[in-house]
């Protein structure tokens, strides 16, 4: 009999540090100097000036000066529209599977000030694509899609579908690491929360893993893999 296991996490290796992500995927950590900006990949988090860093969810590494106090400065969390907020952490030893309590939501322009404080651990970190940040009532707010009725509430399996992460646009071609499960009618709301003005997504074929399915479990959509 096929066994179903819930997934939403993919293992990535690297040193943990101050980082941020606007699609909540966590991001692969890496080494590098801090700064006001930088090039990045397609999914992940960002880094601070402690020497570790990662990639923001829509691309572009973030870095800069600051510290743990900046992570909780309410003036750095203000926003006035979608696409401005990211997840950030000052935890230098963010090992294993990060959860919502490991992050704070900040304005992307200020996220580089939320830097790693304390010793840096050389450990494995898991990405959690279920986490994201968006602008709500003028403040950046962090959330877990698995706890959101508006994005993942369900009654039947047919209420759920797979999605490539929680960013504005899904990727093209084969995807696996950023899989999340959302309501079939949530796409408009997600785009309204996550897409910057005048954003346009590529019209391309998305290839979900053939063994992946989105099912309704205890009133929430969930990703499962069949083996």
C-alpha cells in the first residue's frame, strides 16, 4: 500500500544567520559579506552583515548593518502595499526546520538591519515554504499558510491544489522544494497580498511532482507525497 507523508520542507545545507524571505521558503544560507543589496536566486531568504546570508524569495540578497534590536523595531515593519514585506531572523543558529516563531516580518528595505547575534553554527537548515510575510493594515505580518483559513481552509480534497511556494508567481518547469497546498480559490487573494503593483507572471507550464497531491486534512490543505 502506498504510504502518504506530508511534506513542505526540503533540506539545504549552509551556515545559519540573519536572513529574510518574502515567500517564506526559508532559503539556503551561505557565506558572504553584508551590504545594502546584492544578486540572488529564485527562492529563499536573505542575510545580514554577520557574514552569512541567503537569497530573498523573489531574488536579490539583502544585507546591511544593524542588530537583533532592529528585528523588533516597529518603525522598520511599516508598509503601504503588497510585495514590501519579508521574513527576517537574528538567530545565528537557526538549525533544523524553522517555524513561524523563528522569524519576524519586516519591510524589505529594512530587513538587512536585522542581523545575526551570537555564535554562528555550521549546521543544516530546512526550508519551510509554508511561511510568508505580507503587508496588513500598514504593518508587515508573518504568517503560516497552514493556519490561514482564507488561503488553506478546506472541507474536501477537491478544495485543495498544489502551488509552487507563496510568492507572487509560481515557477516554470519541474518544481519540488517549494511545494505548498492552498485552496483552489485562493490565487487572487494570494496575488493581491504578495505581488507588487504591475507585476506580471510568466505564462508557462508548471510541472508538479507526479507523486505529489494536495489533500484536505483536519480542515486544512496539506501536501502529501505518495511512495
